């Protein structure tokens, strides 16, 4: 083995030093010849005669050298050097052509590589857990709600009965305030079962995970910190473990610190600051019933257990639970999804489409380059024919031509990599809202390798056709047509290629058009509220100092009054959910209708809000009245619903809904009179499915919820003052009131709206860039082919015009050829777009995949472009100088 | 004369070269002369066969090469036997005598 290695090393060393090897070979042969010559001279020959005799006796110095190179396996290297040197000469000689090719390829390869970088970061890189592919998310599914979190008792049953997991863990998102050992700080995190970290496979950076004693009601309060929090709040003090901190007014002892790599649903996701045991909440009612679905379940499959087996396993348990608890679990099935899949969500489709688009672009670029090389090929055939006639092997010449195209693609690839490097940087900066995990993007060896592979494939792809075309020559024919390049089949091929290019371009442009129109449609959607001039933030009253309702409610009231009185504030309100923020859905019943059982009752988005909420968000009143300050705790119970609610559940006009009565199922004995109907609001996203809405005066919240809800209210303010100024004013007002009240989720409603549209904007912008590039390449392609064919047919056109053809006729002749090419391509492109439409459908909004307007626009655009591209050469045909045209001859 | 010359059997040239190098390092020219001399002009080797053979041997690690001064004081490439070459020579010799012995026996008694 080491011998083989040594030989390999030697060969490598020699390969690097071929130059030296060649010289040694020369020297060795020369020495031999000189000895021979000296011998012959000693035998009495004249020096000249001796030299000739020596060469004769040697019998082919070059052949011997070649045989020596063969013996060392150096021949290919020698030929490669020859080819490369030749290719370099060609590339340098045609600098303009080279530049065009390099830029074209650079754009194609760059787009591809950058996008692969994104795909790699988002979809391919494993999550930062050991054997991350074993991690799955388990959810419950009913016909009405296909994707819901899990009832805690169900989770416990799964945990004890399952046979395919090494661990099933549950968690729920929590938030609160850290205090007592520094400034009060708003933190978010999770309450987790004690096997949560073990299931993920995350070891503690410091300390330990939770114990069984801590993970139960009444257990000693313990808390685990994220690395970032530890760094920021405790300056990475290793002595922090064992110390105590105040979380929501209770003393927790810090038992562990997570490693820096820990990342559960994204570092951008804030719910990673702190972790506490879930078991302490077990006795709460929402953890006891199978009707509430509070927890997210993550499990680790046993090694070698397939997703399918785990699904079967859990499906069996779910159907057993249906039998055991028919009242709550009938129709409740289970879904098992890989964690990464759940994490990146529908980005897979988006990225697939974008990657596909970048492939189309690269193919178009390849066709362009192939066409340029074909054009040159026809002028080079003579040279090739001569070499073939002199005995060169066809394979040898093919290889040389391919070396040339690989060299071009290598330069183009290097340029592309440079472009990708720039692009990756801007993508990472522009796209974090649109793409989860985008911060992982890096041009590491995988991406570079991908770029290199693409470059090689590209070089072969655009090189092979011209190379075959060039070397496939009828010697006699070529040699006979002295000086004139041969066209014929080459031209035909080029036209077909351009038509194909047009087809790809049309398909790409239609996809672009559909996505751009989707974005336009989405931007035009009326969200139901007026996003301009609204800022919002979440207030958190620390539990330690706000223990009772009597402490919380007056404070909120006073704060709201002070904020509303700030200069420039038109109106201000407190609510449990600003648009595009959190939401809570509650079951309800309508008076006079038969009540559905709890688990099947319809849900409505339910908001608890103060009096001015509808005015602050600019939500239009359709009938009745808004809340007023006189809707107090003990006044008549009222509610406001939206028109969606009236239409769906009351089946009548908004105006006549006033006076009807509804109640939340959580408030069994409290019927509320509908006093107003407001416009429907798209609460979560502009493209969401509509869900009806109920608003309830905050002071009429169920008494036992008031404390919990009141400690974390959203403050919203409508003001024409700049957002920064008004936020600063509110901040200082709150500071003055209580310096330890932490604020979070500070945003303007407008920027929240933009963030919610970011993924679609990302798609539309990226595809627009690809589409524009493709269109430009197409222009170059059409122009190139038409202009080349005009220059090839100069003589024919000149002859025809001498014989009486009108210039306009010649113009038409050239144009019609160009348009035929474009139309043939466009037809294929439309067919392709119709086929691809089904893939795109999931990304469209408000536009059909066969939207006639988009198709028509693209076709018109393309034809205009084709006409423009063909116009210049066609005019050249028209204004031909007859004398010189006819003189051209070879 | 021509009919007295024998073509070398495949692989024989390499064996001969190894044998010649056993007595010390030599350059290509010397090896050629030595073969002619020792075989009394029966065996003749062309440079076109010898040099590729030498390079093949070097490639296989059976001989090593270096540059030195020739007897007429010119820079020449000298080949010498490596340990692997020595081993190869021994086994080559054995194979050769088995082979020629067998052929002899057949020619005698068949």
C-alpha cells in the first residue's frame, strides 16, 4: 500500500513538474544521439553524415519520447497542456467573444450557485442536533383543523404506549420577566418536559437538565438559560449555576445553560431565552382536559425506525383513544412530520420553483453560448478539415474543442462564483424575514463544489454540439469551398436552438408574471384596518409586583389614559392582539340555535379590547356602536362581531344582527348582546382563510382570566407623529410610571404588514431578476442568429436585389424568418408554462395559473423583443451595398 | 547476419536491463552497447525500445534514476537497481530458467 502511495506521489510530483520532465526527456535523448554521432565520427564519417546516420539509427526520436511518456502515463497530461495552451490562445484572440461568453455563463452559474447556497442553508443542512433526521413533530389532526397542537393527556398516553420512539417530549411557549439579579428583562421561552433536551440530543453547556422532582406540580422552581441570555445578562459567568433569579415574581434556581448552537425553530425566533419544567403546570385545567390543545410535541425515532412505522404506531394509539374517549377524541388523528419539514414549512415549494427558474436561466445561457460557438464553428471548419486531412484523429480534435469550452466555462464559473458570493451576502441581508435559517447561508465547500460541478456540466453542454458539428466535415466539400464558410445544417441547428431558448424564456417569464401579479393582488387586498400611523408594543407587568386584580386593572387604566393624553396621539387602546400579532380562538354559541358539543363548536378569533380599539386600528363600523368607557365590568354584557361572523353564523345583514345574543363556551352562563358590527379584519396574513371575529370589552373578561390577560396586554396608538418619536414618548411615559415595566414587540403596523408579505415579495423579486436576465439573453440570441444569417446570405440577397427584388421585400424576408423562430419558441413556451402551472399553483394568490392576461402580456413582450432584435440586421439586409455584396467571394 | 539476430521476447528486455544494472549504475547508451557486446551482436536493442522500457521500470519503482557525469564527462541520466528491482531480478531469473528449461526439454525429447 505505501508503495502504491509513493508511486502516486511521485507521479503527482512529476505531473506538477511536467516541464522539468520534458526537459529531462530531451536531455536523455540528446545525450544518446551525441554519443552515437561521436561514434560515427570516430568511424570516419563527416559530422553531417554522422548526424544523419545517428538519427537513422535511433529511428524516430519523437516516437521514442512519446513511448516514454506513455510508459509514465504522462501522455494525457502532455496533450492537455497542448490543448490548454491552444485554447488559451483562441480565448485571448477572440477577447470580445470570450467576454460575452464569460458574462453570460457567469450570470447563469452565479444565479444557480447562489440559489443552491440558499437551498443548502434552508433545506439541506441538518438542524443543529445529533442525528437530526430522527427528530419529528407530532400533531393532532381533525377534519376541521388539520394542523393543531396536542392535548396534554393525549401526549401522556402516547408517551406511555408508543413503541417506536426513544423519546417523546412536550413544550409550550411562555414568556415573562426576569428580575432580581439585574435590570428587569422581558424573556420568552418554553415550558418543557424534562426529557426535552435529551430528546433533541442537546447536552448542557453548564449545569444539568431538569430532574423528575422539578418536573411536577409543587417541584422546586428551576430554570435553564440560553447561551445568548447567559452571555448578555450574566456576562458568561460560570458561577451562575446554582444561583437564583426572579422569574415572574417567583424565585427560580438556575440549573443549566444551553450550548451556543442550540436552535429550536430558529435563532431569529425569540422563544429560546429560558426554559422551565412543564410539569409544574400539570394541575392547571388546560393541561387536564383533552379539549385544550396547548403543547407542541417533538419526538426522536428509534434508530432504524421509519417515519411510516412511527405513523402506524401512533395512529394505532390514536384510534384506541377514540374508543376510550369518544366524547373528546372522536375523529382526532395524528400527523408525524420531520422536524426540518415542519420548520421550513412551505419554503420547500418556493425554493424548488426558484431553483428551477435558475436552471432555466442557465440553460438559456448555455444555448446562447452554444450558438456563439456554432457561429464560429462554421468559420473554423476549414482549419479543422485541414487538420483532419493531415491525419489528426477526430477524437483528438473533439477533445481539443471541449478543452476550449471547458476553459471558457471555468472562467465563466469563476466569475459566477464571484457573483454568487455577492448575491449570497445580499440575500442573507434581505431575506431573513422571508426565509427561515437563511442566516446559515455560506459559500462553503459544498456550494463551491456545486458551482464547480455545474461549471463542468455547463462547459460540456454548450461545447458538445458545436464540437460535433465542427468535426463532422465532408473533407472534399469543405476544401472545395475555398475560403467560404459552410452553412447549411449549422444554421438550421442554430435556429432550432434559439427557438428552444425562446420557449424557456417564455415559460420563465410567465412564471415571473404570475408571481408578480400574485404580489400585486396581495398588496391590493384590503386588510380591513388602516395600517398607516399605528404603532404597537406589548406591555408586561411583572408578577412580583402586580399580584392581584386590584393591582393590575387600575394601573392599566391609568397608563392608557396617560398614553392617550400624549401630544399627537389621536387614539390609543389596549388589546389582547393587534393585527398580524398573536391570536386566540374560542368556541361560541348563538342564542336560539342548538348548541354544538364543545369539541365541534365553531371557533371565532376572540379579542379582549378597551374602548377605542376599533378607532385606533381604523376598523370600520357597519352597524350599531363601538365600545365606550361605560362598558364596565358590571354593566350589561356586550360584544361586537364582524360582518364575516354575521354572514357565517347568523345568516343575515349586518344591520339586523344588532341585538342578537352570543356567548363564549368558556363563559357558560354569560350571554352577551351584540351591540355593533365592524368590518372583517385579516388578522394573521393578508392571504389567510377568513375566520370570524368577536370583540369583548376588556373589563368584562372572565374574572379569573383578568389577571393573566391583563399582565400582558398590547398597547396600540394611532398618531401622525413619526413612529420613532411616538414610541420614545410612550416609553418614557411608561418609565416614568414604573421604570421596571419591560416592553417588547415594538413595531409599526405598516412594517408588520410588509413583513407578512415578505416571502411573496422575495419570490417576485428574485424571479423578476431571473426573467429579465433571460429576456436579455434571448435578445442577444435572436440578434446573433439573425445578424449572422444576414451576413451569410449577403450574396444571395445582393443577387436577388440586382434581379429586381425590392429592399422592403428583403426586409420582410429577414423579419419573417426571425418571427417564425420566435413564434415557434413562444408556442412551445406556452405549452411548457401550462404544464408547469400545477407546480406554481401553491405559490399563487388571486391569480389563476392559466391567467390569460399574464400569458398575453408575455407573448406580446416577447414578440416585440424579437422584432427589435431582428430589426437592425434586417435593415442591414435592406440597405445592402450591391457592388460590394456581389464582390464578396472566396 | 540478419538471420542470426534474434528478436527479444516480450519482457526479456526488462530482465536483461535489470541484470545489467546489477553490476552498477549505467546510462541508456552504455546499456545498449553492453547488450550488443555481451551477446556478441546477436541481440540488438533500438533506443525506441530501450528508453520506454527504462521509463517503465522507473515508473514501477524497479530502477531509480539520477543525473551524473558520463565517461566522456557529459551530463547523462544514470539508472540503478532498487531493492524492489533486485527482488524482481531474482524472480525473473527463476522464471526464465524454468521457462527455457521447459522449452529445452521439449525440444530435446518431444
